[in-house]
């Protein structure tokens, strides 16, 4: 099967040796994604906005692969504060209320930078 790597131009892709997403056949895996924290729309203390920003951006990555949010079968949500569950769940539901992928919600000690509250990985299967 053909492998398709989706690169975004991030300097971390070469530094770490990864890509935003990989598609092999009908399976798409999306790397852990954090929000673009800009201090205005997405703030470092807003788990809802960060989660929404992540899913909105990944939706565009999936579209580049001719895949939709409806094809997502699993999300893995990592947070630095499990008390943000309600905010994260509300943003997740805005995209996945009818899709209902399996998911996990995990509290970890920290992410790559202190302004990140949430990181999400995605798995999609094209039907």
C-alpha cells in the first residue's frame, strides 16, 4: 500500500523526524496536535478554545486527504489538568456529537510548552 505523509512545514518535523499525518490505504493517523495559542482568540488558560482550535485545524488536514471528521474513529486527549474535562468535552462534542469516536482523556504532568493545556491525537478510517 502507498504511504502518504502530510507535512506542514513546521521546523519540528525535520528536527524530530515526524509528520502531521500519515495515510496508508484507508487508515489515517494524525500526530499529537496542540493549539495555536495567540493570546487573543486562543489563550493559554482556555482549554475550550485550545481544544476547538486543535480539532478545527485537524479537520483541514483530514480534508487535504479527502477524509472527513465523520471518518474519525478514535481521539486521544492529553491534558495538564483533568479539571478541564467539561470545557474540553464541550469543544470535542461540537465536532463529534453525532460521530462519537472512541476516546481517552488523560492527565499528564506537562506538554511541550507551558501554554498548552491540551494535545490530541486522531485516528480515522475511510469507509
